[in-house]
């Protein structure tokens, strides 16, 4: 299988699963959407996949734009806060403490993941 085809297949599968999840959530939240989604069950399987894939693409684009706007806001607030206050050498230690705390949290989470992997492997081997 060509690597480009594999990537396209995986991306298409991601979009279909994202679209199906979106459709499920819409169905649970809105009775009108629920009826609309149930009426689409009578269409062909290929058409359903195409609809779900399109819905997944739209959802992905919306999520990307939302995250980009959050990222831009955090960058703007960070640059405006630093531009509005004078440079102070006492601010540097608090930043390094925050970085140390973040690093420690990452290490703790990594250790938890490693422990979970070990436990999962042990359960697989016992079965």
C-alpha cells in the first residue's frame, strides 16, 4: 500500500469517526437533529460515510480555529502583560519555579503512564 494512500485512509477514518461522534452528540443534545440523523440511516452506506467524513472535516476545522484563537489570545495577553510592566529581575525566579513545577508534573505523569503500561502488560500476560 502506498504511504500516501495509507495517510489518506487514516485521515478519512479519523474524519468519519469524528463526524460520527459529532452526530451522536448532536443527537443526544437536540431532538430535531436526532430525527434528522435517524432519517439519514435509510441512505446508502457510502453516502453515510461521506456525510460523516464531511461533518468530521468541519468539526476538525472548527476545533482548529477555536484552538488557534485561544493560542492567539494567550500570546496577546502574555505580550501585553510583559509590554505594560517594566523589566524586573525578580520575575525570573517565579518563572523558573513555574517551569520546575511543570517539569515535575510532567515527570510524575510520565511515571504514572509507565506504571499503567507495566500493569497492562502484566494483565495481558496473565490472560
